[in-house]
């Protein structure tokens, strides 16, 4: 054995900036989400979509409610608002109505948007408010203990349905279309490239656009239903997600651990709330519709 001393090789510190540093609040990284959760993928896809859409960051806002997905607004380096449970859409509606120049994005979970916030969801779609709504569907109320949600497929087990859920779940794509959304799509946390493309189209689409991202909770939902790890969930997406662009939304309901449909389902034109308001007010008031002084919704309409 040699007596020659081994000189340690100095390790040079890597000062290369993170590729998403301009878009994330790096002082809050690492994030709080569980290992193998799909939410990190959703954030990355959203940032890539924002970059591709080339909107002015100073004219963008991200709004989220309460829940695991509700934390998204706190990580993106834009004007962001973490609102109360179920109130992300009305808060976003207020932003859009007060300043129509803003591109407002709502990112929240299935329980927040279509459970406690369901009434706001259907009326924002009916009015065709110019919002992009991204719903991360994890099939349960993940942050608060794994309770049954409006999207829990039968007969999945949750903390409040220990013998299996028996209520029929929402078909969110069909709900969004029926209420008036102009763009509706669904992908999984595995379909990253397609998800980025879909989010980009949703951002560019006038009116109420809706993107559903299937990302079951790997900690509570998967464990309680013995579905394996996050990697097992990804494999399930790979083997069972059937891409059918343009598929009628009544046919895209999700059953427990069975093949399901993903794709771009709806892409149509419809006057937005601001379009209808301007047209009717101009027809009714004519030149009187032009605001005289002070801040007004009309000041930003042109």
C-alpha cells in the first residue's frame, strides 16, 4: 500500500442559473409538494406555456384557491393571489373586470374549483369571462386528509368513504363545455409536451378556457387505494390514456382504474363577457357609453 498522500481535487461551485429562475420565486424553492406529486410538472408546463405565448409578464396574474394546487400561485414570479377556499374564480373575475388588459390564469384543484367553488365555475363559464382555468384533478381533497371529492371515481376509497365512493363523479370536461367554455382539454402529468401545447392554446384563446390535468395524489389517494408509487401512476397513464382529440365530452368520463380519454375536446368561438357588454352598452347608450373622468371598467376596454 502506497504512503503517497492523495491530494483532494477541488470541486468548482456550479453558478449556472436555474433555467426557470426568471419565472419562479427561488427563495421559496424547494417546494412543499410530496415526492412524485404531479404539481411540479404542472408548474413547469405552465411556465413553458407562458413563455411560448409571449404575454407581457407585467400584464399577467395568477390566482389560486386553497389546497395543494393552491400553493402554485406562491411559486410563480408574477402578480399572484392565494385566495380563500373555492373563491379563486370570483377573485380572478374581479381582476379581469377591473382591468381587461390583464391575462388572468386560475390554477387550483378539483375540490376547490368544482366542489366548494362549483357555483363560481359554472357561472364564469356561462358568462364566458376571459380566464384561463387550469384544474389539477387529483381525485380527492388531498391537503386536508384525503376526503371524497366531486371527481372521486367509483368505487375509490377515501378517508370519508372507507367502503368506496358511490356518488357519480363529475365529468369536468363535459361540465365546462355544457356551461359555455370556449376551449376544453384534458391531459395527464405524463403528457408534458402536449400539456404545454394545450396550456399555450388555452392562454391564447379568448373567453373561458379550461385545461384539466390528471394527477392523482400519490400520497393519499394512491396509497389508500393500493395503486403503488408515483412511478406506478405514471405507468398507468402511459398504458391507459387514450388520445382522442375532438371526442364528444359526454364520452370522456373517468372510471376507477380503467382506460380514459385525453385530448383537446372543444375549441370554439363565442363572444366574451366584455364583447357582449360593450356591444349592448354601445347599442343602448351610444356616445354616452364613453367614460368622462375617473377610473372605470370602460377606460380599459378599448
